[in-house]
C-alpha cells in the first residue's frame, strides 16, 4: 500500500472513535483530507465542524458540512488531526502544513484528540522532522538567533504565510529528549506565537494505517 492509502485507512478508522451528535474538531493536511471525505459519509450524524485552516474549511463546506467558529461552540468532544511525527507517549510534532497554531488551540479545547497517520510517523525520539515555529514577522531574525542559542538550526519557510498572517521557522538538528520542556522554552521567546510540539497536550489515541490494518496506539 502507498503512504496515501495508509493515511486513508487511518482516516476512515477515525469514524469509529469520534463522538457523533455534536461538533467535530478537524485538523489540516493530506491525512485529514481523507478524514473530511470520511466525515461526509456520516454528515447527518454530526452538527458540524470547527476547522483549523482555511483549506480544511473549504473542503468541509464543499461536502456540505457546516463550519462553526470555535467561539460559537463549547468544549469539543472529538478533535481529529494528523501529525508529522509521534512518539510512544503520543507527543507530536505538527505544523508541516503550517496550521499549527489553530490546530493547537482546537486540540486544547477538545476532550479527546484522535491523531491519524501512516505508521511511518511513529518514532522513538522527536526531531528528525524539522520543528515548525510560527512567529510574528517582525520578530523572525530575533527568534532565529534565540533558537540558535538553544542549539537549533532555524530555516525560514520562504514564501509561506500562515492563516494568521505570520511566518514559520523550521528548526533542524534537534533530538528532542524533553519535549514538554522545549515546548515551554520556545513559547517563552518573545515573538513566538506557537511551536509545533504537542507535548503538554498530546494526542489521546493514535490510529496508524498499516499493511496489517489500523493499529490503535494508546499513550505509554
Ligand atoms: C498541518 C499538520 C499536519 O497534520 C501534518 O503536517 C501531517 O500532514 P499529512 O497528513 O499531510 O502527512 O500539522 O499543520
């Protein structure tokens, strides 16, 4: 099976893990695109969605699924999103698609975070995938210098602007042994809006598409 077929398998499996009858939180990315298509098959059983990006909103609406602002709804029961890397504690690196800030907000506001991915995303130590950091544009060089002091190698994602009108630094060269500590440290640099470590609020369950069917991984 291709990586995309494995993503699709995980995405459709998520239907068995969401709480229907309410609003579903929806992430961003190629795996989530499959989930949105899957969600459309049960759209009569949900009230609508809260979306983490303009691109996901468009896909949801194209399927006739109503999209609400997070401020309009209460706590979300189920949030479904992909990841760039996951460890066995279900701490994640996210933001390859640049939607990390809204994704982190919806994850924080949700009871259950269901992460969907192909099985190549499960690794032992986070950091091989460059860690995205969303920054206010005028702070870009300053934040980059602070990250270098922490041992990272930040690369400006040129030509990319987030849905929040900010820019992204992708940080290479880190073996992230203490994800919670690094997440907090990066958050404390003035000018950082969000970083792509989802360690303080990890996923609650990880669904991995594999040749042997979808694997359900619970945190260690
Ligand atoms: C977007 C994300 C995505 O979830 C992450 O990049 C994984 O993407 P894909 O499902 O395309 O592999 O964090 O900001």
